[in-house]
């Protein structure tokens, strides 16, 4: 395979949900973007997790419920998997989740249905349409 030289303002490594969100934000800000993905398709962990993504409602109560659910899940798995709780990161996810959902859907990502989880106080998992 011949080497190809690409030039961009931003290079994103990985075309999973986080990488595509970073690429989308950079492009929206006017940057030229190249996304590098080692897999044969985009999607990253969302593909490996059956295409489910979690989103939190825009209101403060929904964000607080998400933080409480996340902390309960952390406590359940912390000792077994040697996890570290990062409340600031969880709160940042909750604060920007609704905006991320709007951005994804405005760019053509479709979700088919919500997925209930007994450990969650609200349905926030959504199935991505292939």
C-alpha cells in the first residue's frame, strides 16, 4: 500500500463515539479534521456494546439522578475491578449529554428505542440504528 500524506488542523485517533464527537466539534469550529480508525468500521465501543449510548436529560434533576446511578454502579464494581471514582468527569458527561444527543441526531445519527436497565432510576440508554 502506498503511503498518503494528509494535512489537517486536528487529527482524531479513533472513530468511536468520543472520537467522532471530537471530530464533529472541531469541524463545527472550522478546523480541517482527519479521523484515523484501525477497525474496518466506525463506532468503537458503541459497536461492541450492541450500539447502545447513554444520554442524560437536560434538567438538573436528571443530571443528579445520573450521578447517583453512576456512583451506585461504581460502588458495586469498584472493589472487583479496582475502579477510581471521578465525580467531575461524571458531572461533565451529564452536563453535556443532552447537547451531544442533539448534535448527533442533527448530523443523521438515529436511535431506535430506549433500553431499560433495572439499576438506573430512568431510561437513558438508547439503541443506535445501523
